[in-house]
């Protein structure tokens, strides 16, 4: 009997305590204050897989709004992320016309159109970032990141060129083309100057941890990932896909590598800053996310008279401005 009375007393105490802690003074439970949003985010991707993200937020000094809708005077942050490298632009919203924002950065501005679905539709104008300008979107912006890998690599009727001091001339010969080193597989020809080549899973794969692709500190995870880099040759001739624009000591060049991996994996490169013959070679720390299959990897070098800056990224297509170039061509 005493035990039952004790349990009843404990139960009553718990109920009373719960009532007191939930009471707002009028005998009813206090409502939870609503969460008032202070920003809105829009995200899209370009054809190369670069992610553009716009965040518009209420300045701390602005009055609280019951529902956040972007207004003139709000702050913005626009980022572009590709290959582990992020560029950031900031400023204020100058004006809004429908779904188009005019975004102010000091004395300059650019426009950005969004959709009601929370994506970025277009970006027009030059975007200032620390030390330069943000890379403009490549092609149309889309809601989802495009695929960066394929199971079969195919090049169809692509014109091949020779190069002489930056002058490109259409190649017109017909020659056989093979992957190099031997054991890669694939079949192809250049017929009348047009390249046709197809390769699926390479016949022979290498451990990246042993072979490396770019060397100098490259790491791969998982460590047992295997794959192959495609190189096309015909006899002593080497074929490369890329583009170049250079005047004197300034300009840029881009080369596309074709990398096959047998599983999803991550390549990381440490930063590099070395001087050679009066030129400082710079490479930022880089992270490449490769998917199982064939991946397009861009290596872009920007030159000045004193610097050479290298940026390595994963792209989802061959740059439209590029071309196949055959180097050191010899035939019997």
C-alpha cells in the first residue's frame, strides 16, 4: 500500500512539473516562434559542370520581413565551383525587374536572371572577384550537374590539323591511329584528315598509385583504383586535343586528357610554386572527382612574361573552341 502511494506521489509531481514548464502564464502551452528566413539561394550548372550558386540575404541592419523576398539593397554572394576551386563575388542588389537582378559591385554591375524553381537561368556581364574576373558560364545553365563520364569514348569525323607557330592547317592525309602505350585497345583511322576512333574499357589497366598521371605529389583514393590515360598515335605522330591563344609571352593554352577509371575515385594535387628560368610556375591545390568510365580532364595554362598558372578540372565535353592537332608527323 505504501509503495502504491509513493508511486502515485511521484507521478503527480512529474505531471505538475511538466505543466509548469509548458505554461506561459495563462495555462496554455507557449507557441513556438516561426522561423523567419533571411536569405534565398539559386543554383545551376554550366556545360563544363561548374556550379554557380547565388545567395541573396537581408543585411543585418534591414528590418525583418515576415517572408523573405529579395529586394533592392540586399546583399549577394555568387560562387563558381569547379574541380575543387571556388571563385567568389560579392556586392549588393541594385534593382529587380521580374526575375532579373541587377547586381552592383562598386562602380560596375552585371545582370542575373533566375527561375521560380530556384535555379539561375542566365548571367550577363563581367563579374569582379579578388584579383580578376569570374569565369563566365560555358553554354546554357542547367538545374543538375551534367555527367562527366562515358562508358565508350567515340570521336567521329573530327577534322585534324597541323600547327606551325600557332597557325593551324587542315590535315588531309589518311593514316591508321592506335592508342599508346600498347595494350590500350580501341580502333581508329584518320581518313582524308578526319579522325574516327572508338574505345570502350581499355584492354589493360594500371594502378594509378604506381603509374601516376601528372606525378609530383598526386594521390588517388581509393588507393587500389586502376585506369588508363588515352594517348593517340600514328607512327611517330602524336594527336592531342586542345586550343591555344598566345601573343608573345602572354596568353593561354588548354589540353584535354582522356582518363579511364575502373571505379569512382578522387585525385588530389598539392599546391605548387616553383621558379624556372625566371618564370614562376603556379598550381593551386586541386581535387578531381572522377567517375567510373572515361572522363575528360582539362589542363589550362595561363601565361605572362613572369608566371605560368596551371588549372586542372574535370569537364563533361570537348571544348568547342578546341581542335585535334597532329604533332611531329612522319611517314615512310
